[in-house]
């Protein structure tokens, strides 16, 4: 059990140069594209249509709140990719995307929100004319069919526009290429961890009996955005979550204008974000003396985290990590069947997870240095809950915590 005091000291992280538009070198973007195209060649497909904004950002650096309208990057098996977006958003791509001026294309405004036309009608025609998508039977392409940002209407328009080309699901191809982080990406996660630490300490200080939940969250969001000196914050893919009292047993609730009460507990889940890289972090706060069952649960989960941390190293599997945790908490009469973590990195609404590796029973994915996880240990009970989590980077020597916020149950008297 811990009581918040002041921010713990951490090893300094090198400063980043100011006014970065693209956070990585052109060489890094080239390497990412080559790795994706290598997979396309191995699968013998003509091209990949990328719609997830996190993957657009990963491959090109394009970064804008434009994903509410259709947009995509077409990656041919050979040659340079082409970005297609709403005309007013294509301008932003010239400033942020690692693409030549003739590889960014803006579709006309009259295609926005039409019942009779769709932007993918135009995109398909243009991509065929440019030679980056095939047309007619006999060819096969991959599309991010499970992306939040590719609609059924978009699929129909693309299919009709390509005249019989076989369309298959990409099965999160780019997400899996993103799984092992480069040294530069690892630094981005460390910066995000510093912001997460600052934001969580702000949250722990802001939670007081008599304060409205929305006022507490306002403090959290200010800290997320302000960041630290030399490390400016960014908006998170998920808003802060603050289940309180009886609702603490239910994850993913946000906040209201309800006043915090002495004698209840709240779980806080938030993220520090730097250059779209996310470091999520969760803690539980008790306003006043906590009940015995909450204290016992927190102690058991802390023991479970220590056990699983021994397995968070290269060569172990996701199953090994989950088993270590569940074995430890089982000794205390607790159980957890759901996953205890997932891969993290770049995030855009509505999710900061990469949708690849989950730390769960039966998953035989082998951990590698450079992978990053949100290890989230939520125990959601009937009428109460306990949640704690850590953003963790896998190194050759084991797990590196990206924050130094004390673990365990925080008690505020």
C-alpha cells in the first residue's frame, strides 16, 4: 500500500530536438515499408490497402484527425505507396507524410457523405490508373477488413471499382510488422512513460472526497496535454476512465459530475502519449480506510505481478506470463481467466492496443526484445474492483517499467 508523495526520481532520457514534424528518419520509414512489402511478396499478392490511422502513421508519418472520412494508403508489392484522402486533408499529408508530392491524392469534396457515391469509387479508379491496384479477375489484394476505419460501403465500392479482383483480409499485417519496436520507437515509449507518470501522480493528488469526477478528469487531461518540459503531451486514444464505488467493479466507465465520497475506492486508467506512442497506466485509490477484501486483493495482485515479471523476457511465451500470474493469485483464492495484457505502441481512437499479441492462456507467441505491453491486472468483482497496470518494454535482460509510480493500493486519509 502506498500514499502519493512527490514524483520519484528517474534516470534522464535524452532530449528530443524541437519542432519535429516527422518523428523518425526517412531511412526508418523506408525500412518499415520494405518489411511490409516483403510480406506481400511472400504471400504473392499485388497490393495492400491500409486504412488504420495508426498504420498510416507508422508507414508514412501522416498524422491528422481525418480518419472520420475514408482514407487509405495503397502499398503495392513493388514500388512506392500512394496515399488517398479527402482533398482538404491531403494538404496536411504534404507536411507530415514521408511521401513525394505526386504520391498524395485528394478526392473531391462532393464525395463526402453521399448516399449514392462513395470516396472509394474514386480511390479505386485513381489507384488503377496509377498502376498501384490491379483491375479484373486473376489478381489478389489484401485490405484491412477488420479496421475500425473501413466500412462495409467502402468494401463494396472498392470491390466494384476493381472489377473482380480477389480481396482478402490483411489479418493485421502491418500491426504485426509494428510488433518489435526500433530503438527510436523505444525512446518514444520512454517519453510517453514519463508523461504517464506525471499524469498519474497528478490524478492521485487530484482525487479527494468532495470533488466532482469531471473536475478530477480535467486535471488529468491537462497533465496529459501539457506533458513535461521538453516533452509535450498529445491526446490519448482512450479518454481517462474513473469507475468509482460500486462501479469500480466494471471496467471502461468514464466519469460524470458525481462528487467523490469518503469511504469509497476508485480505479484510474489513463495514458501518457508522445508522438502517438502510448504508455497506459492504471492505479486504484481508496478514500479512507479500505475494506479488508480490497487490501487482500491488492496484495495478491502485487504478488502475481512479481511472478509474471519473471516471465516477461525474450524466449518466454504469452502463455507462460499468464500462467505465472494466475498461479500466484490462485494461492489466495482468486482467479482471472481474461487476458492480463496486450501489445502497445502507436494509438489512435478508439484504442491504444496494437490488436496483435495478448498475454493470455493458450497463446504461444514468443516474446522478443523490443516488444511493449500494457500489463493490466484488473480484478472486477461484484460491487467493487481493483485495477493496477504497467507499461512495460521487453529488453534482452527482462522487463523495463516505463514509469516509476509506486504500485499497490493508494490510500488517502
